[in-house]
């Protein structure tokens, strides 16, 4: 499991609770003045394991909630809040049904599997990162 915590000397982010389209939600502030919409149960789980500070990452006109996280192999890579909420695997893509990448309510998120060579390559990369001691051993057909 990938885990990270906020720095000890920094205060947790203040979230506000409210309703969005009839669902009780938490509005979590991101950097650059953006905020993400998350269900309270998901937010409490995420905040416990990953901390409360997330950044707004702007890519091709879309804004995503991301954070640097330390993985079991010791590397630090960016992880997406949507992937953390749905616990997406290496061969899965998380999309939003309404097109708003900052609306991370479970009813708006969908997991889809990659197929073919893309899925195979992602699984192999994930396995190599999770088990680096086995990556050096040659495989025999």
C-alpha cells in the first residue's frame, strides 16, 4: 500500500462540509485556489493514510487532485486522489461521468480496465516496482 503523511510541523487543511446535488460532501481545498468534492467517508480514509494536503495539477485544461507519495519500493511518484478513492490497480483507469475531474463522489467515478498490450505492460511495471528483488532474475520460457 502506498502511504504518505503531511509534514508534522504543518497544520492539517481545513475542509468544509456541505451538500452537492443532494449528497453530503466535503469540500477539500487544493493549491491554486481550487477545491475538490469528496464524500465524507472517503475523505476520512484518505486523510488518515495520505494526509490532507493535495495539490491542483493542471494538465491539458483539466484540473486533477494529486500528491507525491512514497511507494513500497522507496520511490516517490505522483498519485491521483481519484485513484486512491477507488483503489484503482495499475491496469485500471478512473474517469468521471460528468466530466468534472474535481467531483470525486463515488457516484461520479468509474473504473475501467486497460486491455491488451497496455494492460500487460502496466502490470509488469507495477510488479517490478512492488517486487524489485524479483526483477533481476531472468525468466525462462
